[in-house]
């Protein structure tokens, strides 16, 4: 069974600095999708970034980028120029692509604090 | 283009009552997924539905929980005889087809007194 592990329950970063959130996963599939979701205090789940495993190029969305290491099964999120609005819970998620696979498997989350 | 809608956003029930949670998928989406988030945990898959069909309910407790997605109207997650352990945030997601990204609604926070 697939698993997703986020080993950092909480992280802090100074405003305007860079922070990296870690995520590792376990799967026997060769093709899959990985996601980072942001959950602010409103509890809304906001898609931050998505990576297809077959793509070697790391996904980037403005200040958010990932470091995808397929062999190591690692998928970290880098937030550059951190802003106060980035403070939230961040969840890493996995979804397979084999027939009938649709469940998102979430990690336990990392709480990011941004210090002014 | 409205996103996934869920109502109510907050629901308070006493032990033994019934809770009904509604989810309207994004326009053009016919696949609905329900997830539960217990306090301080990640989301856990409960059930996957297409119009008038339950495709996978492997994550749903065997008793007291049921889900439907009728031909017309929203998807409903129903919890009968609620207990305190049912207190959680329940998220609905939808997709156009199975292999596409799921988009999440704002969730319903259920509190059982």
C-alpha cells in the first residue's frame, strides 16, 4: 500500500526567507501524481503545486517549487520569499494512475509559521 | 465558474442525531469523493461516487455512514446516530473524469456534543 510521510510537524521561517518542507512516499507504481496542498485557518484545501512522476522537470508555480527525486521517493516543497499569508498547514498527497486508482493519500501535514 | 460547494459549513449535532452533509461538484464534474479529516491529521478517503453509483466505499465505516449521488441534486453524506468520534471536517472533492485532478470544497465541520 502506498504511504506518504511528512516528518516535520512544524516549521518556522522569517518573512522574505526561503523554507523547504519535506515529503517522502512509498509506492511500487512507476507512474503517479504528487501534490502539495495548503490549508489556511479557514481549513479550505488549496492546491499549491502538482507533479507528474513521468516528468523529470520539477514543477514551479511562482514562489513555489518542488524538488522531485523519483529514485529516492522524495518530493519536497520550496517556498521562496516567504510571506505572512503563507502561514498554514501544508499537506503532501499521492495519487496513483493504475486502473481504478483515484484515492488521494495524504501525509499528516506540516504547520508553517511565518515570522515577521 | 463556481468551485465545489459544500453545505452546511458548520454543523452541530447531539449524540444520537443524524447529520446530512451536502456536496455540489464543479460544473461538468460527475465524479465525487468524500474525505474525512480528524483533528491534527491529514485527510482520509471515505467514498467515491459517480452519478447514481457508488464506485468505492472502502474507506467508509461499515455502520451508520452512507453516501449517495443522485441523478439530480448534490451528493449527500449521511451519518446516523452520531457519536463524539464523528466530530471532524468532511471534505468533498470532484473531478471531470477519474484521472484528472480533484478539486476540494471548503469542507463541513461537524461537531458532536
